[in-house]
C-alpha cells in the first residue's frame, strides 16, 4: 500500500494515498505546497485530511458547500432534480428562480449525494433546516420539463425566430396582467426583453417585468387582447411638423425668453426700423443662450448681443445730451463727440458683424 511521507526532521506519520487520491485530483483544491522529492509538507497533508474528515463526518448532516473546493464539472454532474433552480422558491411560491448566473457556492448544499443551489441565505437556511420537504418525494412541485421552462432570447435569437410573431401583438404580458387587463395597461414591449415559452414569443416592457415572467410563466402566458386596441405609437419628428408646431415643440421656451427680453429692452438700432431691430435682438438672444451650442459659440454671440445693445442705447444717450442750440466742444459731455461719430458711422454697416 503506497503512502506519502512527511517532511524530513518531523515525526514520522503516513497517509494512505487511496484515501487522499480523489481529493488531490480535484484541480480546484489548490494551496501552497512544498515538495521534497516524494515528500509533501506536513501542513498541507494535515489540511487535506482535516477537510476530508469534516466532509465525510457531515455528509449525513447536510453540509453547505462554501468551504469545499468543488469544480464546475463536478457541480454540474451531481446537481439534484432541480438543476440550478432554487428548490425552496419552487416549493413555497412555485417560482422558477434560476441560480445559474451565480457561480458561487455560497448558497449551495449537498443532500443525499446531490447538490442544490438556493437563491439567498434565507432560502439556504430553510433548506438546511428541513431538506426532505424540498426534494422528492415530499417536494410539493416538481421542476417542469425543459420545454416548459421559459428562456430569455437575445436579439440575434429573436431575429432567428422570424417569421414567427410575438404573442399579444408585442404588448407586455406582465404589465397587462398586473394592470388587471385594463385598456391603459396595454403597453408595448421592448425587444431587448424577449423570451420564449411553450414555443411562443413574448416581449416584456422592462428587465423587471421579464424576470417576473421567467419566475411565474403560468401566471402570464395565457392571455387574450381586447377587441379595442390603442393606436400604434409611431415616432414623430419635429421637422415633419408645420412651422408653428415645430417652433412650439422645439424652441418655445427659448423663444418666449428672447421675446420677453426684447419687450423689456425695446431695442432700436440706429438707421434700422423698430421691427428689424427687435428681430435682430431676438436672433442674437437665441444664439447666445442656445444650450445645444458650445461654450465658445455662446460667449461669441453674447459679446455681439452686448455690442448690439450698446449701439441701440446711443439713440437714448444722444437724445438726452443734444440740445437745440449749438454748444462749443468744451461745453459738451466728455464722450458726446465720440458717441455721435459712432452713431453716424452705423449708417451703412452690418448691424451684427460690423
């Protein structure tokens, strides 16, 4: 009989290879190991022996699997009657809770040589307290056959089902059922949340609604639409609207602010009509406060708007300072001549870029 010896210098003790072999072969059981030819470190062998003894001792006590190094292949090969579905959820609420997305064995346990995965710590504790109630023959609900378990569809899988159509004309079955099948509960589904059940395709409104269907398909699958359906919601583009409607939907708020500012200022640019002056001011205001423009563009047009306002104020200033009788330059306001020349120079220039 082959044995593994301890490290040199320590008390001689041997471990039968036929006892440790199945556990040493487990490629996921990895700890630091120092080898000396055919010798293996004492601490390593003691750790293995301790784990083996705990496992063998507790097999009949329903051990949890968190501390054991179980490979994914072994887990799959020894899954119980419920596969990777939570037996506690199935027994208590008849819900299909798929635990395959969780690779951890934190909520897994072994019973009668099979592995079972639970969806939460609460469900695990319930299973550990009374495992016989959740597995055959006492389990109240068996796992449905594979073709009766709903499956989520990716976009590519959904396209491959063409020309098959979605049930309920694409309306979300969960929203409709939870809304007591009222007219206002008819909400179109989103193709990113599609699933297949009983060879039928269903499209849910959101990820939350999709999970509800996957857990309780028998509640949502068999429904009929009313005779009267809401009109199809087709996207409407702003550019397809008439001009008044486009302005109302697209720039109503910005236009109201610009017109209000123009009404308060009452701009009158030199040598331009009141109407044209107001239109130019509104245009500059829209450019200066456009949230979709860059910071540079907004600053550029704010400077132009400030310059436009300064030139409009020339009329008010000159009308206040200019008298009916001629005044010598030394009796005029300091900046009167400069502003008068600026006013006269605006006759033939561009009011925005000049």
